[in-house]
C-alpha cells in the first residue's frame, strides 16, 4: 500500500483499500465485498462496496504507481512485455462488456466478460502490470447501455489488439524498461499491432496461425506458414529448450527462416523472420512472426517465445490466489478498481517470492518459494498468525523439499527418455 497510499485523499478509503488487498491475500475461498468485509472485522460490507463504487480515487493513478513499483524491482532492459486476455463467465446482460463471445477460460462461446492484460517478465520475476476491459461493438454502439454501466462518453470501440497496443504505449511512455514483446496469434496476426511494436523499436516474437501468409522475396510472393514449414529439410531443425517447466526443460525442435519476412513499409529498418516450433513427440507445429531492430540470435528468439507462458502462470496465480475472477461488480469504474487492487495483491506475492529466492542459499534441497507458498506464509505469519509458527514453517519446508524431489525426478526422466519405458 505504501507505493500508492497517497492516491487516497481520505483516510477511510485508504484504510479500506489496505484491508481489501489484505483480504485478497487471505485464505478466503470467495473474495467478494461481503467476505472481505467480514475478514476485516466490519459489521457491514458498506466500506468495501463504497471503495469500489463511490469513493473518490483514481484506479489508473494507482495502476501507474504499482507499475513503477514492479519495474523498480523487476526492471530489465531485456524484459518481455507479454499481452494476453482472459474471460470471466457471467450471467445477465448488465455487467460491463458482457456478451456471448469466445472465452479462452471456457474454451467455447459463452456469456462472458473479457479483459486484456499486460504482463512484465524480467530475469528476476514476472507479474501483471496493466489491464483493460474489452467492450464489444454491441456495447459501444449502445450509448445508453454504456451510460448505465458508467462507461465514459469518450470510450469508443477498440479491438483487443488496439487495447494491447495502448497498454504497451503507456508502459513505454512511463519508462518501463523492455526489449521485447510476445503474444499469441490473436495479436500476432494483426499487421497494425506488429507495426505498432516496430514504431516503438520493440523486438517481438508473436505467434501466428498456420494459415498466416508470409511475405518472401521482398514481399513479391506470399506463402502459408505451414507450407513454408513443410518444405524445410531435416537439417533446418535444431532442438532447444524454451525454458524450464514444472517437469523439466521444455525441449522443442526449432527452425528459423531468417530475414525472409517483410511487411509493407520499405523504410522499416530491422530484421524480419519466421520462427517455427515443432513438438518432438506429437509433431505439432507453432509459428511466430519475429522482428528485431538489430540482428538477434535463435537463442534469443526461443527465449522470448518461451517467456510468453509467464502470462498464463500470472493468470492462474491471480485467479487462484487473489481472486481476480471473483469480482461481483457491474460498472466500468468498479471493474477497474477491483482488478487494480487484485494486481496489487499479486505484485506482493511476486515480489516476496523474488526476494526470498534472491536471499536463499544456492543449495538447500528446497524449491524456490512459489507465490502459493508465499501466500500461505503471509496468512500464517501476518494475517492470521498461529501460536505454533514452527509447526507451519516445518510443513512449508516439507512441501518444498518434496516438490524439489519430484522436480528432480521429472527432470531426470525428461533428459533420459529411456527411463520412461
């Protein structure tokens, strides 16, 4: 709270915000205003509801302070800005942005609300630093409906890739250090989004669909990405790890068509390429449009492609640990306020985990503290301190030691496939 406490002009909303974030970090199973108020010892949920609905404070200003705190801790000139979206299933028609639309959370078309998020991944850690609620055209074309949900008059329709571009522009303008951007094919297929990143001189590794047309020979010819992959000789593939996963190094076969892809702008200085990933077991292919302002190596591009998954980890932690998807609010301001405070709680966990990893001895036989374990310890030591803290610390060490043994076993099997048979 210290980084943005000054954003609250009155002590009541400042205190409520601190209690709200504490409640999000607690071990409550459901984290709505009623439960958070009970956790804080309030007789009624009024203070928490007022914080989200009527109290005077600027959630974007709090977001800016939080983003600065995160980049002060995780700042890295070679960091990756990762864009992705997540959907929350909703009933009814009044919640801001809700309509029947595809939700990756459900894996199908459902009545849902979609938020677009920006993650920041540096060498010391990663978390979410910005958010936008997506308003479909069915909303922006109905100004009366927007007014009822508190949507500002100046808000017009924007695609998800435009929202992502706005967040990246805001981060770069705020001085957030980053050298790369990564996103899935919903954003990689957008030529406007790719051009926006190049305007910022931000290297990118963006997933694209198999039917994506790749311009070659100076743009004179365009071929499908999967056709380009099918014509590659066996010697074009190299096996490399995209980073460590829960079961060991994530090895894939990679092919790199360097300096063959160019977009329409002939004055665009930089190197375009196509990166292809092949699953060594199933043969499944994934394709990436890449651009760098200066020459890069295959190892650099593979690293960025692997880092994109940090946003999925952040979503999982935000929903399971701090209740990102448990808001029961309908209005524009309320969604941004709840989500910003949830990102603040997530940042607490990410920074604590990074600090603990920094101070841990190199070889303890334990895995590094995860955000899940950090939240357990925060509850045991601070929010609801227990009398026998040594007992809780013993169990924390036991879990981490057991997980370390399981990880070593997974790594051994991954590196020695014959042990799997």
